[in-house]
């Protein structure tokens, strides 16, 4: 039995996502044109290449949309939310660029270079949080008490971590 390395797992996952995305988009394009198996003249379907950057952007946008929904942002709060979302995008790009460079150079890095690379990512994350906090604080101050209680619960529970085990 062959266990996949992290790089092999990521490559396999990206390849599967590309295949799925291409198939899904082509199906939608055909259906939208009313050309799914009918006698109408065929229309061209243009495949848009899926890159690691486009996947990272989609992932970031998904997190932003999910947080927007979970925080129950109102129409009156949208201008404050746009600032929060903008900072999230900037932070994501900064950390993603460093993580990509780290991944691409991992095979040739010395232990010291690896630690420095990790430190750069951690530092970028810290800078990002310092930029995010005041923008989020402004949004938070505009929230109703119910929204604030909800936001507190949302931020207490990190979705990336497993549920705590009952004792």
C-alpha cells in the first residue's frame, strides 16, 4: 500500500478539482445554450484554465462569503464589511504567495531556510491580523447585541479545528 506524500495528495486533489470544474462548467455552458443533446447548432465551449492561484482566490472568496453570512451583516453595515473583506483578500494573497514559494522550494531548503520560510509566513499572518483587527472592530461596533453575541460565538469556534471531544 502506497501512502501519498502531502505534495502527491495536493497534486491529486488539484487534478481532480480541475477535471471536475472543467466538466461542470462545460455542462453548465451546454445547458445554458439549450444545446444539451438537441438538434441545434453546436456552440463553442471555452475551457478556462484552473490554476493554484484561481483555486486559492476561490477558497478565499468562499471564506469571505461564509463569514459574511455567519455574521449576519446588514445592508447598513456593507461599507464596513467591504473594508474587512478587502483586508482578508490582501492578507490571503500575502500569506499564499509565501506559502507557495515555501512549497516550491521545499525540496532544496536547508533546515535553517525552512525555519526562516515558516517565520516569514508567521510574520505575514501577524501583520495581516494587525490590519484586520481594527477593520473588524469597526464592523463589530456597528453590530446589534445579537450580532455581537453571534460574532463572539463565530470567532470562538475555529471551523478548521475538530469538535472538542466530550469528557
